[in-house]
C-alpha cells in the first residue's frame, strides 16, 4: 500500500464504515509493501474509529510490512481479527 493505491483502500474502508456495521475486517494478509502513505492511512482510519472499536485487522504475512508497522508503533494499535476458518 503506497501513494499509487492507498486512495483505493481508503475508499473501500470508508464505504464500509458508512454502512455502519458493528465490525469491519481489513484483510492485510496479501499486503507485501507499505510506505508512509499506507501507514498514515491506517493511523487516520484508527483515529476516526476511536472509541467505536469497529475495525479489526488480519495481519500481513510480510516481514517487511510487520517491521514497518512495528517500527512506527502502528502494530500496537491494530485490533486483530480472528482468521477465517
């Protein structure tokens, strides 16, 4: 997720939030790259959902993505979803 495609991800999550479901699962399992634009998007979405606790995340399998989220502290703010069975 970077400058070239973060707006697509943002639009999809915002559309889901507009429907006001009790939970939204953001699937990051196939995410292999994230830059500051993608990290900023996650932070913005978490901030906007503050207190509502509707967002859940399936973590990326990429070590690079995990490292970027860990270095920025975003990993501690993500509430993980149960993986589908």
